[in-house]
């Protein structure tokens, strides 16, 4: 008799998928190179001695050799900062050395050591004047002290923006213990604490650690890819291209059913190739999105970029044909551009202007003028930014006037 096969519930499938993802780090260390670097820097920073910097300098030299890019370069940077700090006088009356070491330990994520050094080199008044003191208490786990410090800062702060920031840090600190399994809370913590940069500089390693911690708690594949996408953004900010690509591959292989996320991965890769002027590779990626992911928000950017690649390489007829596909499509011009928070996508307006440029290159000024006027009258530019709207309108008016002037010039200057 064959054994009975038990059904696997969707939530169990997700857990198995996330566990497999975590296990894949052993097969592809690029997934967790950032974590190795973070632990290395914290360990070295925690052992920095204000009177004997040589051991830490030696360990940083080893890290510079052993850690993969970009983390080896970070180790060199930390070693340089430590060397500079060690040359300063070790005098309590001259706190420059102490401040430099505190800042270095904090940058390396060794917040406990930063606070201990601060206690040696600074009095209570100096601590209260340090804009990062409460933040370091928060990160070192000294909850009660951090709460007291934030409350003091809220009471004494005269600038509303900073006072509201301190109130938000206090809320996050108080709520954190009871929200360890709350992914929405963790995402807010990443945004409002680790990446805000109002007190300590943005702590990308801290953000990555928090995102990585809650990934196994994802309730479905959509939530999982949202967290992974956030991880890739942070790794890209660090300059960790192998890590970013490895995490993107997790989306493509393990969450292929999440078409929006997969389309975004290919689109971002196309944008990176375009930025590097690798136009053939960019065109392949943009076409992939445009043909295989037509129902996703990435389609408009991909299709527009197909035309842009052709235009950039001087194939104006092909560019016009690709751009023309934007007009009858369902793209939404009023959608916000995530890279320009105060601007809208304006697909059709931008497309009309690009086609106008192509016709100028073809010396067909009459068609160029027609599309420039269509950008003004039919595909009107929209924006929530008054300055952006004014600048766009003024630039387009000048463009139309210039085209009209060229068309009115003697026929010998205008073959068409």
C-alpha cells in the first residue's frame, strides 16, 4: 500500500521557501557577505583600545585583504580613520582623539564600545550635547537610558522637525519589544530609525540586519519579495553588486510567480546596464520586460527605454516605432515617479518630446514641431511640483518657438 501524501499548506510552502533561501547562503556567500563584514567590523571596533590601537589596526589590515568588495575597501577606510585618531593627543583636556574614536566605533557598529569611550572622554554636558548619544543608547540596548534621553531632548528641543523626530524614536523604542514579529513595524524601524540619518549617520548594516531578521516571518510570497527588494536596495547603496545580484536572483528563481517583483528586477538591471552605456545588454533586458511582463507597472518604463536605447544609438526610425507604442497603452501618466517623489511619470508627454527629438535628428522639422505641440496640447505635462511644472512649460515653449523659427528660415536651411 502506497503511503498517504499529506497536502502542504501555502504558509508551509512559504516557510520551506524562506528556509531554503537561508540555506542557499552556504552555496552563494554573496547573499551574506554584508553580514560577515558587519560582524567583523563590530568585533574589531569593540576591541579598539584608546592607548593601544595597533591590534585593531592589524585586524583591519587583515580584513582589508580577506573581505570581498566593497567591504575590504571599508576596512581600509576604517584603518585610515583609526590611524588618524591615534596620532591625536590622548588628553582629557583635548577630547579630539576621544571623539574621533567614538565616531569610528559607532561607524563600525560597535555602539557599546563607543559609549564606553565616550564616558571616558566626555562629561555629562558633552553627552547631552552629542546629537548621536541617544541613538547609540538605543542601539546598545540601554532602553531605559535611551528613553530618558529622548524625553529630555523632546522637552528641550526648540526645532519642531527635530522634536518630532525624537518623539518618533521614542515611540519606536517603546514599541519595539512587543513588535518583534511585526513586519510592518520593522519596515518602519528601518525607514525612520536606521536610514533617517538625523542623529547618527544612516546605518545601512543595521537596516540590513533588521530586514534579514524578519524575512522568515513573511506571511506570503508578496511580503517576502518586498523585504528582499528592500535588501537589494540597501546592498546597492553599499556598492555590493554581487550581493545585490544574488538577492535579486532569489526573487527570480524562488518567487517567479511574483511577476511585478520579477519585472522590477529585470527593469532595474536594464537601467544599470543603460547607465553603464552597455546598450545591447540594456535593450535585451528592457525588451524582456516589455514582452514578458506586459501587465506590470514596469512595462511603461521598459517600453519607453526600448525607444530610448534606439534613439541613443542613432536608430531614430526604430526609436519612433517603439515610442509610438506608449500612446495607446494603458500606462498612467499621473503615477508618481519613485525616483522623483514630487514628479509624475508623464509617459506620453516625455514620449512625444522624444519623438520630436528623433524627427529633429532626421531633419524633419515639421513632424518635430507637431509632436512638440502634441506634448503641449494633447499630452500635457502634470506635476505636483509647481517649480517642475513651470520649468517644463517654459522649456517646451522655447522648444516650440525655436522649431517654428527654424521652419520660417529660408528653404535652403530647411531641406524638409
